[in-house]
C-alpha cells in the first residue's frame, strides 16, 4: 500500500500523543510478564526500481537501529518460548518472505553484523528454477531470486531459512489436499534436503485470513513445522498459540512503522485464527522429519534468545554469489 502524504503527519501526531499511554501500558504488561511481541515481515530491501514491497537500504537500517535500541531482538524460537512462558521485556523478530537476491547485498549482511536474528522464508521453485516471482512479473519486473548457495551461506551465518510453498500459490484457493500437502510439506522437505538442514517454520503466501485454509494449518502441524506465520497484522501475547505467529508489515514509512511496532491500541483488536487442536505447543520441538543432522539447531541461541554475535558469521557472505560482504553504509548500491 502506498502512503498518502497528508496521512503521515497525522499518524505521527497520533503516535506521539498516544506514546505516554503506550509506555504506561507496556510497563504494566512487563510487570505482569505478559508483554506482547511484534514480528515484522519484509520482502525486498533495495534502492532501485521500488515496488510496493520494497524498502530502501537507508530506511531499513534506520528501522533496525531504532528497534535494536528499544527491543530485545530475538529468534523465532525465543518468540515461541516467551509466548509459552511469559515475557517481561519489549521484544521483536524480523522476517523476510519470498527470497529476493538483492537482500544479500545489504539487508542480510547488515543484520548478521549486528547480531539481529531473522527468519527468511523462500519459495522453492523460484529458487531452484531461478525464475522471478509472479507478483513481480505482473508489474513487468524480473527481480533476481536467491540461489541455493546464497541460502546455505545465510544459514551458515545464523539466518533461519523457512519455507514459503513451492509456487507461491494462494493456498486459500487450493482445493485439493494433495496440492496443499505438496505446497506446504513436500516443498519444505525438498528445501531441507537442498539446504542440508532442518526447515522449521512456514509462512503462508499473502498471509491474510482468506489465504490461510484450516487444512493448511493441520498439514503444517502434522508435517512437523514448529510454527506457521501469517501476515494480516496483530501482535503475539504470552498465552497465545505459539504454533501460529502473527506478523505486521515492516512499512517503509517511519511514522507507520513506529506506530505499528509500538503496539497501536487500535490494532489490539485483531482476532487470531482459531484452531481445532489444543493450543499448547509441545515443550520440546517435534521430532525432526529430516535425517540430516540438525546443524541449524546447533547454531541457535541459548536461553536468552538473543543470537550471540559469534553465531552470526559474516564471512559466509564473502562467496562470489552472495556476496559482497558486510557494508555499514546503507547507501551502497546493490
Ligand atoms: Zn510471499
């Protein structure tokens, strides 16, 4: 969604006026061990050829620095733990959807260098066949897609690679269970084999409630994903189902971004998708459905959930395909 210029000052004013209330509310939540957690989603971080799902490098860097000063930047695993056990501090997690190669030029090295954990959901066929995403083709764009080598390098650097179907289908329109299973489970299994490590999380394409069939939740659960993520907005409170993580858009406009991540009182009423099963996630992760060693788990953080800097290895980005190494300048050209 593009911004309407006159709305930004209004939103900025609303944010500032409601800030004292939000701070009071957050202190109360923290004292009661039920502080909400915000999980953001991004797509493409680049300075050229912007589309509605692009954010520039300077704005992305500013948002990450702003967050890091105010929030515990935690892994998705830690998000789940806090939902089960309680949360007494403002916390956030960063995710990306689809698999844009340009993210390797600035965004991912920037996060790795700063020790900010992220989960990176990729659509399998676009990676393996190196074809652009259908939503870009519709706009006449052909943005490059991550290669499997780039994804392996990211995983080596501590990035959690997640599944985002085989073809980026709108699963709300997929009627056959076999096709749903292929998009959700089989594609994840193949991604695991190609990566050589477990794929533990799944993101529904488009992520609105109409794009998320109930059957899809069941397949993901039975397959053994630790959690699925949506994208219709909403925060995550301790006591919520840790199998379903709600996400909000990492909007490029700073007032809208600040408003969203600071727990806008107006957005508290977003209703969560309900499930048939008991919402208590198992204390231990489901048994791996992959025979390969769980290398990714070994790279995960300790109980604090904040990824130790030593597990974020920026040298993984020095390969000719992913990389250009870490740059501290948000202005560098892709
Ligand atoms: Zn997507």
